[in-house]
C-alpha cells in the first residue's frame, strides 16, 4: 500500500519525467514528445499537489513526520497481513 508522501513524490517525479521526454531532442520520436507535452498540459503542478495535500492529507502529503509515517506504515502492513 502506498503512503501519502510516496504518492506525492511519485506524481511529482512523473511530471519531471514527462518534462524530460517532451524536451528531449535526441533519439525520441516527435510523436512521443508530443504525447508527453499533451499529458503535461493538464498534469498537476507542485502548487496543485500542495493544495491536494492540504485538503486531503490522507491521499497526498509532501512530507510526513517520521513517527506518524512509521505508525501509518505499521497500520498498512498490519492490514495487508491481517494480523
């Protein structure tokens, strides 16, 4: 199960990846670069992610306090194993 801070980082890193594809001029097809650019048009910005983290911290969180993260990880592990 994914924790809120892991989800935040995955979305943020995906945007960086799409940006690198859309700006890459060596070896990638124009079609692939155009598709990455089209996906980025409506992709959430850092500001959007921060707003999502404020309104839904159980879904997105830029950073989690270490103790809270440890507790959430324990709860998720417990739910997955059923013990």
